[in-house]
């Protein structure tokens, strides 16, 4: 049994569609952003270490806030900056780079502070407390250097009423291991149907199709593969805005038979903020959760 568990939060995105730093935008009157609910849920499930990948835009005031919370709630907290030069050779020219290197690089930036199996999440996604309980059980029972895990969600429960969303559509084998994860960036509801467009053609998907919401359960052995794949990526002369995504790295590990990924449907409700107008939905949802006594009004008192 693995007694130590780490939560790795990707909070370095620029939030271009949200028009702000949604990673630290408080939802209710307690001022807690979504990722504090994720931390709260992970601690309740037995996680004891939190690593947050951030960019230089994050205010020092928020860093101080969460540092104080970590002392009060007694969990280990690390801040890691996703710098463009991380894991590049000193003579590599990235002057034309327009944005961060992507989620795969963000995870790689945590290599030196991760020693135990870990869950990787997005800062701006609410995954639900049962997802962390599921992840804790997977870490204790199944996670190894050759077997990872994922909590996936039905696509019908992950849409936004304010525009298209990007989701990783999962193809599974008979034993629920991931065969393929295919990123689609134009998923939306059209009447009563869920559609995406590929090569100019509209394709329908069923509401219970499982999609990746970047809730992966990893072993630290993944870092060696990530470092090698990132080096391959930068050597391929990518476009200035092209990114190295964690699902692409996972897919390559599957294809090269370096790891298997067991996918389980999350028992929790997912909710997130892609657009600024999505905030009212999660505010209503969390208000309801507090009313059901699933969360205290103030997480940290």
C-alpha cells in the first residue's frame, strides 16, 4: 500500500477565453477558488502533499494566502514556476515562443519535487470529492511505473452553455484500459445532440461517451518518459504556439507499451469554468453543495 499521495495542480494557464486568472478567482464569499475545493477534497481522501504549477502572473498575495492555509490545515505545499527555459539546453533559442510549452511540460517542471504517486488536475476544474477517493484507492491498489489511472467523465456532463469546449474522447478496450485519447476542440450542444467538427464534417457523440478532463493518476516513473518526449517535441521545430500536451505523452507511452492506463468513470459531478459566464453555474453548484453539508461555508475554519 502506498501511504503517501501527492496532488499536482496545473495552474499556469493564461485563461485567454476566461479573460483573467481563473485559477485564483474566488467563487463564493469565502474567497476560495476552485482549486482550494480540490485541495480540500484531496486532503479528506488522504493526500498530504500539494504541488501547484504556476506562471509569474500569480499575485504574491494569493501565494501568501495558500501558504497560511497549508500551515493551518497541515499539508505540505510547493510552488513550481513553469518557466519556458525549464528542461531546455542552455543554447536553445525560444525567443519566438508565444505561450507556455503546454501541460506535458508543466507536469515535467515538477519532476524534482514529486517522489510519490500523484494525481494531476487542472486548477479550474471541479472534479468532486468521490474522484479523489477513487484515486486514493487506485494508488493503494494498482498504480505502478507501468500502470497509471484516469477518472473520466461523461461528455454530456462537461459542456458549457457559453461556447465550444475541448475534450479528450476516450476509446477503451474490453477491460477499460485506454486505447486512444483523441482531443477534439469543437465539442458543443446542437439542439438535443452533442457534436464536434472534424475536417469540415459534423460528428455526433453520445452523452455518456467518456472523456478525459485531465484527471490522471500517475507514478513518478512517468518523468523519464516526459523528459525524453519533451526533448523530441522541441527538436521537431514546433510552431511558436504549438504545445506539448500530457494526453499526447500518455498516448505515446501506451503506443510504445511503456504503460497502461486504467480508466474508471468518476462517481462525481464535474463542473468547470472555460468562459467567464460559466462562473455563475459553479457558484450555484457550490452553494448547493454547502447547503447539503458536503462542504463548510469556509473551507479552512
